[in-house]
């Protein structure tokens, strides 16, 4: 028997034994309303990938060898409006209070929930809900060479039906798994549209309008968004897109959300907030420059960005506002002494980090209430900027510049939904933005959105 046959035999044996193991674990679960069972998948065939059909979420950080995919839905709730985070927080607290997490083999259990939300609390007309908190039916999580599977369900479901659903979903995840050379596949070039132009005839007027508003203090910054709609030559392969992004953008968090035939996929370089056992970290990302293929030219561009007064001033606004948002929620708080360069393949940014220790009663949703949106994606001062964006048709962006991430017992990890696209059949909508401050040049800001669009254009094989 060759090694491939042996591996397939081991995988079949694991899956064949799985229903009995799950049934025994479910029978010993405590009398809670919701249950999660953890199990190490020794013979998982690679890195977790999206199953062929159904609602699913994918999340990965290649640089940390950490990938997570959730298939199906065991529990979810939606919300919208100004109180959306408070409503989700209340629903999550009630769920966790009646949620038993156990292990079938001593693996560390996970009470994990996916969170995603739109930029604006009153965004309507999107396929994705305004704000979604969801516990997938099965989660496959790979760290390094170890894969854990987490099986989630309501205890009032018939045990036989619940176990059958878990086992079927596990088989789908095994079948979908990518080889361990994740990201080595080329992008699906057959999906490329016939023509594409970076021109935007309305952009200059929109920037001038924002600049006129910024001349009236205290408004300092407004973030405008470009949406580029493409008709592709073929339906893109979402799995190939994720592989491409995960390989090329290892400094970023790559994500995908699929619901009702529509997918949101992207590679975000900006963490909105990470909370782990009371310690919070947030990224301040503002100020951009292109990359160059020549090392000397690339260093020159990066040095110019680090010394550009306009870019430094814009960056300082973002750091200041993040500190101001976090200060009432923290007992200690500190920011980077000076910005450093975050170099991505297509663009480089000024980046700082804010670290703090939150007060005992503060969780992810309390942080979101104060932090979203940061001036990096909305403007400053926040209330004035958001009011201007709403009244000038600039705030309805769907989930672009909203957030995507996970909650668990240690806190959560939420990333700004950047460098992303929505996909439905052969239709693709790509998003990029630029921060407008005093001294912004419309043509330069248009070029900046072009640098940012490259991530998804490459993934979709747009020449």
C-alpha cells in the first residue's frame, strides 16, 4: 500500500468512527442549552478550506500558520441600528451562559463565534445582514501541523439527527481540505474580465467636495470609498482566491464569508481590535505609498513615506482618536512611539499599535461601541465625519470597512474588512478607499485606491 492509500485509509477510518465518538460525547454533555465537542483530527488532509456548498466562513493568517473554517450554522443572530453591538452582546452573553464546551480526547474546547458587520449601522439592501453573530455547525482549526474540529449544536435537537449532521459536515470539510502547500496554486485567470479601467470620472469632484468640508474646523479627515463593478468571464473559484491571497499576503488576515450565493472575500492588513485575557491591541494604519520592484527605489519610497508631513499628520490623527476611544475603557494604555512601515506586496503603510489593559467589565462589544469606525476608515472627529458621510451618500458601503473576526472565551480578534470584494456568480464588486485631509490631491488619492485594489485584482487574475 502506498503512502497516499494509507493516508486515505486513515482518514476514512477517522470519519467512519466519528459518529459513535460524537454520540458518546453528546450523551455525557451536561444539561446545557448549547453544546460544543472538541476533537483532534490527526489525519486531516491539509489546511481547512471552504466546503463546496452552504453557509461558511474562512479565516487565515499564513504568517502564523493559523487557519479556521466554519461550515453551516448551529446558532446565529442578526442586528442593525445604533444599538446593534449592544443587542449582539446581550444575545452572546445569554448563549455563553448556557453553553457547555467539552472534549472527546483532551483537546482544548472552543466556544467560538464568528462576528461580521457593516460599516454603517443603518446599511440596507446588502445580501449580508447588517451585523451577524454566528456559531458554525462545525469548525476546523489548524495551527501549525495540528487540526482540531469543534462540533456545535443545540441540545434540544434530536441526538441522532445532530450527530448525522456533524458527521456529514466533517466529511465535507475533509473533502474540501487544501494540501499543505496552501497558496501555491495560481489565480484562476479564466475568470478575468475582458476590459478594465482604473479611471473614475466622479472621483476628483468627490475629493474636492470633501476638501471643502475639511476647511471648516473641527472636521479634519474624511474617508471616501471607490467601488469597482466587474463582470467576470467565468465564475471565480473562491478556494483558489483564498489560496492566492493567503500565500501572497502573509502579513494580512485573509477572510471569506459565504451566504445565499454571495461571498465576501478579502485580505485585511488592519486589526480593529484584539482582546485576549484583558489585554487589548489595536492597529493604527494611515498613510500609504506604492511598492517598487527595485530595492533601492522601494527603500526610497518607504523613507519618503516616513518623512512626509502630510502622511504623518494623517497618521497622528488616527493614533490620537484610537487612544481617546480606548482611554475610558482601560486601566493602562500606550501607543507606539513612532510609526513603522508595514510592507505589503502592493502597497506600504504607516503603522502604529496601541496596547492597553481593559477594565474587568469590558469585552469585545464594549470596545466596538467605542472604536468602530476608527478615523482610518471613517474620519475625524468621528461623529462629524460620519454625519457628513451619511448626508453625502458616502456611508453605505456594506461590510467594506466594517469588521470580521471571531469571539471566544479569551476575548476576540476583529479585523477591518479591507482589500475585499463581493462575488455573486460572474459579478464582482471591489472596494478601496482613501483618507482625505487638508492638502490631499485628487489624482494622488485615486492612485492610492489603485494600489489597494491590486490585491483583489490579482486574485481575480485581472491584468
